[in-house]
């Protein structure tokens, strides 16, 4: 008979620290973890050599608040400590960790040059929405097409700026993109899945034909008034003497709070050369003029491009205007509370995927004008939604009930104390996961009926619990040392998705 292709998993969730030595298993508090031996069933210092033929166990204080229910001791009472199977250092085959990662949105960007929107023609953009969120929400992937004529209904008003004036050869590409993107993002199929990323339009222009409403901030000439009692900070807002908007800066100060250095954080837009920028706060106003620039870019929302303060170029080719529009995946999945929690509830394992592309007026892909790029998103790894399911499954292995699917499931879970599990795991945070794989050779098992060939201990610790992670890693380092002393050759492996 062949080996089973899966391992038995035993789950531990650490939330009350690590007990390193001399504590009996029955005294471990809820959420505490320790390494014990069958010599005296007390916690030991991780890494100490084990006596010959001694097994190690990972042991955790019970997550249940009561010892038993209905006067039925069942399998020893619910408050009995939670133990792994015996770990023989000779048979530890792998130890690994999986880092927690935060979720990131998928992004899609499309950039067009100054001559991509000839007057009298429309610029067409297609957005595709793919992935499990789209399939779950719509039962199919979706797409929509927007064009540079804009969508008056979506904007709430007509958009005369999307028309060329007499003698104009090309529409400002920022206008063409903003009109098409606004139409896309208000499409009923697209709206639940995508949105503009912050100030989603980046417009770049050279200074051959400068416009004071568009010139931005590149460098600072000098600090003219340093002020006092300022507090060092990052991303601080500023005010301008003329038309500029959106500039933020990082500052350092001396002991008296006088501004020492200013670093550009967000360049904003709409600044004139030599315009005076002030930094609110402190006693006295920190002021510094804007340096003259030779080229510039500014970030605008789609609405700012269509409705102001952005002033479009009437000769975008001469002004070398280019524009890039960026959208992000923005689907939000349904989530149930603990009262109605069911292990069969859906939770997102992958983010929505969005794709932008240019089309010509016949609907065919347009490859000679503009560049489209995309970045895939990622979900949180070892999120609490995964941890609670792993814990419930592990408890089911030891025949601790978890009631679901009936009209009175919430009440039954309270009686059977499954609510203790739900209350112990924070489903809104991410956990770091650690694994110990233990493989026992089949010395004499021709029938293949035994289920203990291999098993994995998985330990979850909140990613914000630095002390807890350090303590778990100390235990695992000790197991690795014992395994290598026993003839293995393993090291901690790290996986990041």
C-alpha cells in the first residue's frame, strides 16, 4: 500500500505566551503553548537534549472554558490540555514558516501619447474584470467599453471640454482618458469591481508652452522663514500664495523647532514658478519659494481633469502632453459575523483582476497608440478566516463538535462551547504560521490501515505579536537542533506568497 498523500494536521493558536520550563500540562492557561516530554509531562526548555527514547509533545492550554457538558466526560473533558502526537526528533522531516502578508489591490494603468485622440474620432478603452469575485458575483467574467465622448449622465452635466475647438487637431489625451474612464467606472457591470486609484490621472507636459495652472513643484530654492516650535513630520500639507494645490512635504527641525530641511513628498499641481509655499504650524510661518522648472507632471482626479482646475492643452502635440489613468480592483466580499458563521461560508482567496486595453473605432485591439500595464493583487496570507477553519477542523479530529447548518445552530454552538473557538480567533487580522512535519516510517504495516504515517503541527500567532512569534521560533529552533542531533539535516524554511 502507498503512503497517504496528505498529513494529519494538529492546530495550535497561541495567544497567551509560551511556558518554557517546569509547568504541568494541566496548568497551562488558555492559549499558552509549551514543549513537554513524556518523562514527567512538564514543560521543558526548548533545545535541551532529550533523553534516549523520549518523545516531545507540543501542548497547549484548552481553548474551552468548561471541563465537560451534560455530565458526559466523553474523551476526557474539554478542558484537558491540547496535545500533539509524540514527536520523535529522528522523524522530524521539515520545519517551515509562512509569513503573513497584507492584501494588495490589483492595478491597471493605460497611458496614451499626445496624438492618440485625433479630433473627430473617439478613443475607446476596454476594461475586463476577471477572477473568482466576478464569477461569484456575476457567474461570468465581465467587460465594458468606454470612449472619449464621456458620459454626461455619469458626470451629472454636459462635458463641452471633450470637444475640439476650431483648428485643433488633437484632443488633450488627459481629457480623452478621463472621459472614457469615467464612463467605464459608472458602468453597472464594472462599478462593483473597480475604482479610480487616488488621483488616478498623471499628466506630463514639457515647458515649451508653460501654463501657470499646470506647472508643478520640482525643487525648492530656499527656506525664507524657518519659524519656531515646529514638529518634525512627514506628508505635511501646505498652502500656496497663488493657484497651487496638493503639495505635501517632510520636514526636520532643530531644538527650537525651526525648520531645517524640507523634502518634497507629493508635488501637487497648478503651481507657478517662484510661487511662495507656506507650511502651517509652529510660531511663525515657514515659507519657501518654488524653483523654476523645465518639465513637469501633475496628479489629478478624473473629475479635476474634466471639470477643473486642470486646463487642457489645445495643442497637446506641441506641448508634449501625455496622460496615464490608473484604476484598482475594489470588490468587497460578503462577510458573516460569529453568530451566523459557517465553515462553508465563502471568503475570498484571490482578488479581482482588472485589465485595460485600447480599441480602434472598429472594436479591434489598437497596438500602435498607448501602453497598457497591470499588476496582480494579492490576498492576505494566513488571515483569521483561514485560521478559524483550520482550528475547527483540528477540533473535529478530536471529536469536539461544531454545529452548523441548522436553524438553531447558534444556540447549539453556545451549549456545545464551539463559541469558545470563534471568540478565540480574531478573523480580522493576519497570523504568522509555523509548521512541523513528522514522518514515521512504516516498519510493518502491509495493510496500509494506519493513519499516523505523517502529521503536521501547525501553530498560528498573530502577526502583531512579536514576542509570541519569537517564543514559537525558539521552540522550533530547539526541535530543529534535536532533529539534527538525531541524524537529520534540516533547517527552518520560509515561504512567502
